[in-house]
């Protein structure tokens, strides 16, 4: 037997069976029974051997007590990883119950859950009252800052964690546990994620989404314990966020910086980092439209779609201008540099097709340098720009090349999405190099509008039953020895055919896949619930 992937020792199984059997025998099928004075109840009578009824001897009248079966773990998405059951009525929110905190830093978490559950936010209090929900940060050196403990006992709830994030996740568990009028079960939940990066990536460049739509997704992500929202806001079709350094590149339909600050602040209140992506040196068509002199051209003078000419110093300058500008807007620790699908490297002979790039490579890196070396140098340069703002860079896997003399900087993390590019490298190649990898497997986690090429809309059931974070490419997992190098993963929505679905249809289509993805990022083991039961739970919690 197992409980959310953690094997229960046989001794405990036997103990639980004995306790459960004793409970059923003692209590019958009800939730609880009032204790009585004897086998026949308090009004039973004794019979003599001749069949004449005789009054039973007087006995002290017992005090009625309530007895409860052992509690069951709360049903949540993602499922809690450990629950110690106990006997008791559990806890239900009631008007007049308080939310109290031990640290003013937990005020946001406290006010949020109080508003959601109809409770009174009382702030910092030392006393204890019936029905209290208490939030506490308890320092625990070495503990996962996203871990938490939720204790339901004596009509009160206490949620503790080593950091605010863990406490917040504990309130999400409590919110789901009492959904629909249920009671949070008596006992102790101890919970933590398996993967530190649990993301949702949204292409807002090819399809415009309103700030309110994005905020609704943030609230949904927060309840599911996601902690990243990636925004791909620059591509060939559009540039979607207001710019002060280069206003000429911004599309008519875009988000203002004021709207972005509201989005970022709401995400931060849910412990979600917004990860920006300005893709380069490919996918820069919107920038090139305003700066056509920077477009890459082949030996025949034919422009190359979306590709910037990285042999020109002005190309690096404009991209660095944007990276530096948006570093002030996006305060999170992560930055996505893109680097995928640079069209100069999808031709049979890049050096012959793009002689200006080949010449620039030789000038920078020596006589044997290639266009791939120059492109790797470009990636390193942009990583240096964001690193100066204390950001950790990541790039798509097809921005890393085999057998180049110039190597990508060691701290650039691999966002692995495909194995279909020219010169494709297996995920294990990156892992053997010691690189940290994030899972964006396009066969499971890519929701591409209009289903172009070979893409099909992913289903929650397929993710739930077949995918784990170690399945980086195709359907086969990498060896377990690399598990710690896989930081997590991200479900992604791409707007290749933007009018194929409305924003409302996108929201509906990704609801179950998002639930399934976070379940496997929180706990990659085989889930306890069947897909049918998991879906019913997701429908109830929606």
C-alpha cells in the first residue's frame, strides 16, 4: 500500500487495519455515537432464570462522550504528500472565527484566506480562541521554504512553514479541504513539493490577452501551488509590453507598464515569479519591422524572417537596451533568453549562406569558428546582460549546439522543449554536462492554438497518467540519477494560429492539463486517485 507515492510500512498498515476494525465495531457505520451504559443500552433490563424480569442494579449515570473515526486525508490538487490521521470533528470556517498571524509579514496571506473563507482577520494575537486559524513562520534551517505543516486539532487550525511561501501553500490546502462545506480533517498534514519550478508559460506576443484574463490565471495558478508565470511577449508578430527605450517597436494591442505592475504584484502575492522572455536572435520580427536595417540577409540579399543580424553591433545594443529596461519592471530572479530557431542555422551550410556571420565568427573566435560559435557567443552576451541584474538565465534547448568551440555559460539553464531540430541533442547530453534542465516537453505540455504541424491539444489525462518531470523528450524518462538536475517544468500555451480559440476557450481548455501538470511536479509518483476521481475533484474545486 502507498499514500501518495510514499510506502507505508507493513506494520503501520496492520495497525491501521486493527484500529479501523475496532472503530467500526465500536461505532457502527455512523460518524460518531453517544456512549451508553451497557450492552442493552441505559434502559435495558436483566432476566432471572425463571423468566421473570428483574430491575438491573443501580449504576452511576455515565457522561456522554463523542467518539470519531480516524480522519481521512484532505482531497486537494496537488494531493498532500503526508497526512497523520486523528480522531476529532475537524474544522469548518464559521463567521466570527479569526485568522491570526505571528508575524506581520504574513498579513497578505492572512487577509487573503480570511476573505476567501469568510473569517475575521485579527492580525497579530497571542491568545487562542475557538475556531482560530493561526499562521506562523517557524525557522527551520535546511527545510524547503515551500514546505508547510497544517495541524487541525481541538477546533483550531495552525499552518506553519519555514517561510511565507510554505504558509501560503498551507492556506491553499485548507481552502480546498473545506470547499463545498466540507471540514478540514483532524490530524496533521506535512507537505512539500518535489520540484522547485512549477510553471505556466503564456505566449502573449502572437495572441493578445487582457490584463484581467492574465490575473484570473494567476489566481488559478496560485490555488494550484504553481510558482512561475512565463510571459513570451516579443515575437515576429508583435511586441506586447510598453517600452520607454524603444516605443517604436510596441504593437497597438499591448499591456502598459502599469498593467504589468499590477500583474507582477498580484503574482508576487501568490508567491509566483513572473519570468519574462524576449526571444533572440530569432523571433524578433516585431523589432525588425521598426529597424529593417538589422534584419539578417543571406548571400543573395534575401531577408531571413524574424532573424536579426548578429554580426552588427547595433543588434546587440537594441536587445540589451530592452533587457536592461525590463529588468527594472520584472523583479524576479529568473530570465528566459529564448535563443531557439535562429534561421541562419537551419540551412545545410550556414557559413556559405551567411558569409557576414562566418566572417564575424572568425574575427571574434579564430579562423576555425563557425556561425554556431557566433550564435553561442550572442547567447553568452545576453546572459551577461541579465546576470548583471542578478537574474538566472535560461534558454531553449535548440539554442545550445554540439561541437562548438564557444561553450554556453555554465549557469544558463536548459528549457527543453523539442528533439526535432537539425542536430537535435538528447536530453541526457545536457544532463551529462551538469546543466540544470526545465521540462517543457512539447509532446505533453504544449497547447498550440490551431494544432499546426503535428501538434494536438494536450489532455489532462495523458499528463496525469503518462508524464513525469523526467520525461523530457518523447515518452521515455531519463535515468533517475539526473532527477535533481531537473528543476521542474512548465505547461505552455502558444499562439501560432491566434484566432483558433477565444481567450475563454483557452482558459477552459487548459484547466485540467494545468491541474494534472502541477500534480506531477508536486509529486511525480503514481497518483493515488484514478483519473476519473481526479477529474471529479478538479470539477468540484473549480
